């Protein structure tokens, strides 16, 4: 059986939920400054959680959720990324935390989910800049000083291995198009700077609240070889190492693997790493491991060169897109994401065998285009089936394999904008009445899966329907 205090809930990000993009002193973020694709939404209103958080948290409580993971909008706290702190931004997050606790919901705080003050980007580019570490430290101190005694669970960066494609997230317009080594150096520097920032959060939270648990998070995917050719098998193993464990090793073990360091040295892309930074990593490792899980991937002998940092970055970019090779044994979602619940059990085992640290699934879900029916609900049996299968595999990992997993959070317990600002791609148990550009009334409606997940939580995963 799952532990009695197993955490059930959902995860969101600030820019996909809050709205109020320029209210109460919030600065412009890099997402606010993005060019909006035709037919997509912008981030200005999102689902208006900023003004409706009490209503939403009440629904979460009614569903029985025991945890809620949200991210801090960097620009809401530090409008320009500098020393100026926006107290009204901190007031908002403290109000959210207090409301969650009052409703019996454990807040889990993610300090950074890809949105940063746009002024910081304009002045310093991206995570390859040491100024990003300094600004993150300022953000950490401001938030933890306010919330540190109230929040038990923290982690620094959402899907931190995504920092490998930082040059895609923060375009390097000052680099020549053919400056491959320059881009690779920025990627490795971004990887290291993100690790230093995470270690600082773990150190500072513990100083404020020694009883808090501070982890780290990646996007995890198992990579399957398409055949039994030893070349393919080795390539799949090496790509999986680079995608998943390059980030987890320093986060959990406090040091980079010899393979990683050898690769950086061989290609002359070793990041700038001071002795103080390496000491910070060594002494401030993760208490737990969080990860998002959506799909597995296929690797063929024609896949990108697993020894080449540039091609590995291309793999990362593809991983975060909707392009996915079809596995003939598995179905795909409307957005072509491979549906592989067995891969979740595999992932849990892979991580636990290697690190022997408690694990929490921070994101798992199915995005589907949906509309309300005449009864003002959505008959989302497909979502129930998807989550039932993934929870069942989680239970197998715990009950049969001995994995220490302490929580299962779905991505988007309520409908939110997608990472590409699409409202039509819906993940939630709760329907939000808005379209891409038509905000409508933003009313909330329970889907069929709402009562199903309510029963799952009440039974601590014993009743899967």
C-alpha cells in the first residue's frame, strides 16, 4: 500500500495560471514579451488565478487534494531582477500559502518555472550569465524569508534538465549563427549555473527552516532502443544518461559524473566553475527527487550523435516539442505524445535504484481538446483511464519493487494555458470557460474526472474506479 501520508494533488506554473500580468507592481516577464502565435492566447489573463485563487483552492479542497505545487513569478517579486523587491507580490504568495494550509493542502513551491524578468533577459541574456545566479539568490532570499516557516516542500527549478536547451529558451541573438561552440559553451554554463542556484536554495531554506525538505526536479523519459543492435542499445543508454542523469547526478550526489566532465573537456566547452561553487554543490544535495513524466522515447542507430553536445542539445529541443517517433506498441495522444504508463514504473525504478532518495511525481497528465456538454461538464473517461493506468503502475513500483514514492501530482488539476499558450489543450479535472482569445466568463465546472479523483484520494489509491 501507499504510505498513509501520500501526497495527492496537482501542479501548475505562474504564467499559465495567474494572469494579472502588470498588476500590483509585477514587472514584465520574458513570457509577457513573447510574440503570440496566430490563434493562440497571450499570458495576460491566463485563468485569472490571481483574483480567483480562493475559489480554485476551495474546489481543490473539495476534491480532497492534499498538495498543490505552484511556481513563483520571478517578475512579480523582483520586477526587474535587481534588488527592488515588490512586497505586494510576496503578499499574494503568502495569501495563497495561507489559503492552501487553511484548506488542508500542503504547498509545494517551485522557485522558477522558466519565466524571468524580461529586463534581466535584455541585460544579461540567459542562464549562462552569472547574474542569473545572483538574481535567483535575491529571489530566494525574498521568498524564503517570507514563506520559509510555512512551506515544507521546495525545489528550485522546474524540469531543470531543460536548461540544456537554454539557448532555445533564451535566444542567443548576439551569437553568430554558425558559432556552434559558443552555443555549446552557453549550454554547459547554463547547466552549471542552474545547479549552483539550486544548491543555494537548498542551503538557504535549511538555514531558515531546518525541517523543510528541499529537492530537485527534472523531466524524465525512458529511452527505448528500436532493435537489439548493440549500437542502438548503447546509444539509447547514453542518450538517457545525458537527458536524465547529467542533471540529477550533481543535484543528488553533489558532483558531475566523470563521463560528463570528460565530454565537456573533450569538446572544450567546460563551464566556468569556481571552487566555492563546487563546494556549494557538494554540501547542499537534494532531500528528494521530483520529476515530470509524460512519455517514453525511441532511439535508433540513426538518432543524433550521442557524443556530440550540439546534437544532444537538439535532442533536448525535440524532447520539449510535439515531435515524437511512433512506437508501434503504444497509442499516442491528440498532441502525438506517446502514452506509456509502464514507462512510469520503469522511470521510478531507474531513479530509485541509482539514488535511493524519496521520489515524488510532480507532473503527469493528458492534454485533450474539450468543450462543455449540455450538462455543463465533460465526460472525460479517457483522462480517467490514463491516470488510472499511471497510478496503478506507480503502486506497482511502490508495492512490488520497493520504490520510496511519496506523492502523485497531476499536471494542471484545473485547465490552464499550455506551454505554447493554447487554451484548447486541457489537462484539468476542472473546466475553465474561456477560449484562446475569447475570455468568456472564466467560470469553473467540474468534469467527470473530478469525482473520480476525489475517490482515488479518499481511498489513498485503493479505489481506482
